[in-house]
């Protein structure tokens, strides 16, 4: 597994936001319009039957739209990881259950020394408004089970709001996007268990995972049936399977897995074609004064070898969100 990047390697690390979307034409515009300045936005379409793709391009012309190769949230995230070109990857749901304006908090956690920033709705400053009492109890019970198995101190295993250094994504050891999946059902790691699975594997690799307080909201528009019991069973199975997997391989790192070749943007009425086809992002248009507009790099400042531990000094011009609370694992 490649080492985590030193935080003084870049004065401004680039940021990609990966958004899996399936029939989210009503919710996606609100997410895209409220994103802070980032370098790249990738919407991974799950073969939507509505105008999700068209709406994404209308709201944000510089968006990169790709179509996932199989089904499931896990596969959508892997496709987005393969298409990303930035130093940092942030995963964000398209249904409005997470606030895009909290992205700077996750980036700040990485720049402060974390290798993975994991969202928690149960940390002080966070809230779980998108679930009832029974579901909240289930999430807390799952966290206790995983903490017992792996000696961690997580408070929320099922939050899909995360940020990673891109160089460490292969440590997740997820099914590659361009391999043939099972004839029926989902490959392991491609279903709703992806959030729990990714968190456990990062912690099992010995990476420094930091919880970032976040607020979970109900869907913005359009209710969907919540399959609480099947998702709970799959999450418990995930915890047990990963415990057995770790016991079998000991503390040996997961095998290296090279990211697939980047994907090119999906054009309207165009077949998906081979997933590993190369994609290129056109440069943003220029203003009359010669400056670039469109995609903007986040204004982050990193100490270059100054201070006792060469850590970032916390200076950023991204929107600050009060109530920050990190916890190391």
C-alpha cells in the first residue's frame, strides 16, 4: 500500500467530489448549486430513467458524467474513484441527506494529518435527522459490534460522507469496475454495505481515520422505501465477514490494486462503451481578461516544513462550519 502523501507536498491539494446518482433529477440541482469551490465534480449515473444526467449538465456545465458499469452504490463509487484526477476524493450522496457546505471540514481533517475523514452523525455537533429511533439504535449497535471486533472507537459506521487521499483508495480492495460481475445479485462490496465495509477496511489497514461531525437530513424530494432490515442484516454480515477475513490474513496489508484507467465523460445518447476508456476534461473557458473561470481550486494553505510537526496551520478561505469535532482512531 502506498504511503499517505506528506501534507507539505502541495500548497493546494486538488479536490474531487464523487456523487452517485440514480433518478435524482429533483435533488441533484440543490446539491450541485451548494458545492464549495472544488476542482472536479463527478456524477456517476446508475442508468437513471429520469433527466438526472441532463439536469446535472445544465446546472454545472463542467461536471463529468460517467455511467457505472454494474449496479449498486459500491460499484458507483469505484467508477467515480477510477475517473477522479485529484489528490483528495470526497464522496457525497445525491439525495440531500448531507450538506455539501460541510466539505471543507473533511478536507481540513485530511490536511491536519488524517488519512481518512469519516462522517459521524453521532459525534457532538452532528445529528441523525434522517432516521427514526429504531434505526438510530441499530446504527449504534453496529458501531459497538465493530468496535468489539476491531478494537476501534467508531460512533457511526453507515455514514456515506467521507474523504480520502486518492493514493490510499486501493487499500479498500473493492471489485474493479471493469471486471465481470455475478450473473445475479451484487458482488461483495457493491451494495449498501459499502459504507461500513470501506470504514472497516481503512481502520484494519492501520490508517489514521478521523471522525468528522456531520448532520444527516431526510431526502430533499421524493420518498423511497427504506429497506432497514435487509440493510441491517447486510451490515452485520459485513462486520463478521471482515473480522473473519482479517483473522485469515492476519495483519497483512490488502493486495495492491491499480486504479483503472480514467473514464471519459458520457455524452448524450452515446453508448457507455468500454469502461476503461480514457476520459479527458476540457479546460474551463477563459474570461475576457484572460483568466480562467468555471472550475476553481479551493484556496487552502499548508505550512511548508514550518512548525514542530509540519502540520497545516488551519488557514483556509473555504466556508467554515461551526461545531467541528474530530476524533482519531
